[in-house]
């Protein structure tokens, strides 16, 4: 008999009822150190006072009006994002998946309005993850994502991640854009080297096509810059953002230049809940904290400390771990044993990690994690690895 909750998840036997900073409390009272942050969502941890205050203040005022009217918090958040990024304009969604849908539409409409309606193809890369909508799974193209869901949305050209020589020959008079994650999350915490991101920007410029970045997981301070592409010193034309921007409240957005967004006029796109007063109130509070250079400097310092300790962990357990990878506080441990076993062993030590492809466990703590919590996290991971060695 099918359960009342559609069984599309293989859920761990854990039920968390409260959160405090980098900690989650299970229904039985056990305290777990959270190195998953809701899959890179809770950038300021659980129950951060500024976010609680923003949400409750707004909830006591007005919850929802729809985009038929002006939404002051939405305007304020859009202004903050434009001031702190390459973008000229922002459209708000509820998720990264919805942001992907708009990014695809925006790129195609851009060329349609410029008299090049044949430019509909978007180049994407293996190991990518762009959400689970029809456009998202078609963009990723993996059998795991697409099997049983055909016919797939056409117009995506799939290349192998890291095969630089294949990219330029794949660009034709039908190409509209290149879509890439500066750091693959689901794909196994694989950062795109700065020189490769610069190369993609140059390639797009030479061929007159758009560069779309998916920073749903790697954005909003996760790598130690507000957005990961800043490390390479380049700017995209369109960028997808979600997860961390709401600090735990469902919120996403698409950022774009004026030129890239020129085709998106009144009536071409919409959302009932996107940019609602509640979500944008929280988003403003997140941006005011995370965009602060002093906060980002602390993320970088803590990232260096965490990585150093994880390198020591790998050296101490060469039969369990192979390497540390990633950028900032978007870290991964490539495992020599099955990564799911490492995640499960972590549960026994009351530490949360998240599995990914390429036999990696993701370490995505709140950006507000403390030095003492970093030390405790590595101690618990060490105990988990030792338990696997003893098994």
C-alpha cells in the first residue's frame, strides 16, 4: 500500500524537531551537528535571530498579495542583489528548479527577439544538476534523471565535464547559451577551474552567445565570495540563485543583464508566490549579513581551517577517504568505501553529511559554524571512519 507521502525519497530514520545554529535536535533529544545545512540552504544555521525577526515581523504585517501589485520587500531585495552583483534586473522564484525554467526561457526569448529564432540550443555538461523539472532534467541529461520521463524537452547539447576541446566545435548557428555550475554540487563537489570559467566567458563573447551560471548551490557566500564566479573575475549574462538566498525559507531568483533579459516583457513570465513578502523579508536579512565583506572573510578563514582538518582526517584514514575537494565551505570527501556507508556511520556519531555523485560526501555547514564546531565535526567524522575500519 502506497504511503500518504509519495515515496520518492529514501529517507533516513531521523526526525528533527528543532534547530539551533549548526545543531539539529532529534525527536528523541539527541543533538546532531549539521554539516548539510538542508543541502546548502541554511547559510546562517537554524533559528538565526535576524531571520526569525524578519519573518515574524513580516508575518504580523502581510503574508501574500501576488505580483499584481508592488511588493516593497521584493523591490528592496532586488536592489540589494543588483548592487552586489553583475545584474541589472532580478526575477524571483520559489526554488532553483523554477529559476532554471526561467533561465532557459530567457535565453531563447533573447535570441527570438533579436531575429535569431533558430538559436534555441543550450550546451550543458555531464554531472550537472539543474533541478527536476522537464527543462532541468533535459538539461542534465543523465539516465538517472531522465529515465521514464520522455519525451524530453529538446534543445540541449550534452558534453563531458572537463572536455575543453569539445566545447567550441559544439557551438553552431543554433546555439543560444552555455549553462554550467561553477562548482558542481550533486555531481560530486567538482569546482570548475578559474581559467576554464574565463575560457567559457571568452568563448561566449566570441560567438555572441549567452553564459548562464547555475549558482543555486555554490552561491550566496558558500565559496567565500558572494557568488562563486567572482573568484574567476568574470560575469555571466544570466544566473540562477536559490537555496542560501532564503536561509531556509523557499526562495530563488534569476539575475540577468539588461541585454540578456530584454525579451522578458510584461506577460512573458510570472509566478504566484515568487517574490512574496515573507520570502523577500528573509532574503533581505540574509543578504544584509552574507554580503558583508567581513562575514565573507570569516567564511574564507573558517574554510581554510576546516579543509586543513579534513586533510588530516584523510591522512588518518587512507582506507576510508581518498581526497578533499571543493571551495570555501562547499567541501567534499571522496570516499574509498561506499559514501552511503560513511553518511550512515556519521548518523551514529550524530553528525550530518550529504551524499553526492562520484562516491563523495558533501560537507556544507552553515556559514556561521564556529571554530569549536569545526573541530567537533572532524572529531565525529574521525569516529565514524574508525567505526567503519573496525567493522
